[in-house]
C-alpha cells in the first residue's frame, strides 16, 4: 500500500490535469473575490465572505469528478493497472490507494479555493459574519461531502475501463445529484399556505384569503424528502453552501456511511472484475 500511495502521489503532482484544475480553482476563488469587491465598492454594502467561501461544496466536487475520472482512468489506458497487478499488488490495495489519492486531491482543491479567496478577502477588508467555529465546521462538512463524492467517482472509474465513459459518468453523476438536491430543496421550501392578496376590479376591491398550497409536502412524504435532502450528496451541497444544515453531525455521519458502503461494494466488484 505504501508503494502504491507513493507512486500515486508522485504521478498526481506531475499530472497536468491536477495542476490545471488547481490553478482554475484558485482563479475562481480570486475572481469571485475581486468581482464582489467591485460590486461592494459601487453599492457601499457590507462585505461578507461566509457564503461565498462555502461555494467550494458545489464547485470542488464538480472539478474532482473530472480529476478522479482522468487520473484513475489512466490506469487502464496507460497499462499502469496491469503493471501493478504483475508486481504483486492486491486489487483491494490498488482500489484503496486510488481512493485515498483522489480524496487528498479533493482536499487540495478545496484548500486552493478557500484559502486564497479568504486571504484576499481579508486583505481587501471583507468581513466574516459567522462565528469562526461555525465556518470551520461547514468547511469540514464540505470535506466530508468531498470524500463521499470521491468514493462514488472512484467506484465508477475503477469499474469502467473506458476513460471517456468514466469522465462522462462521473460528471453526469455529480450534476444529477445536484439537480436532485435542488428539486428536493425546492419542494421542502414550498410554504404551507399561499398569502392572501387583494385587487381592484371595476372600482371594487376584491380580497382573497390565504389558501392551502397544493405543492406543499407534508406527512410521510415530507419525512422522506427531508431524509433524502440530508442523505444525498446533492442535498448536502445546497445545505452546506447555504450554511443552513439543521443537524450538521448527521450530514457527516451520512457521508461516512456513503464512503464506507460505496468503497466496500466497489472493492468487492473490482476483485471479481475480469480485467482485459
């Protein structure tokens, strides 16, 4: 395992895709800070960085999906996987080494987004509205979410021998989960009652009382939706980026369950896979 990790990290540090994505992540963070500084200077509003920092919960999983797919996929296309097996490495160790490497890459991308953006924001006079402990907790949650996503990406990359299919599958997965999270969150945010209103018709004022919202989710269905919002990575992306998770510890627990379950399934299937 140690030799596998050493080889993986050496390849990662020299990987052009990793360097490019890291540079893009830094650029996005700095660009967002500069644009926000210009807008705040024009409007004279209070400049707060909290929520913008946590955009890493959405951006970094998307970038990691590309990196993991290309990095792990190159094991098949370049014949590296065959050489590892010939050298006597176990399939389980190869799988875990790739997972750990991709998780570390995701951490680096998150740091590359948060640290430069936060440092530049503070230099330009930006404020942190939330308590430091709360902000750090949500950054930690974004890392836990990253591990859950990376487990899914590694599963796809290790079981699919076609690199282009792997890239498409990983990118499609992260966007499907994100859109699913948007759908669940939107449904849960529907108010139970629609506010009343009034209008004037032919000089007569007509008042309409508040009415029951037909789109409101209630009962068992609401409990299922709330669970899916907390359990699915897409729902967590929105909660973390908005800093409105009701039970942060539960989100971390679900991420751990996804990580362990997906890794266990992936390891079993990879051991049985017929490698060509």
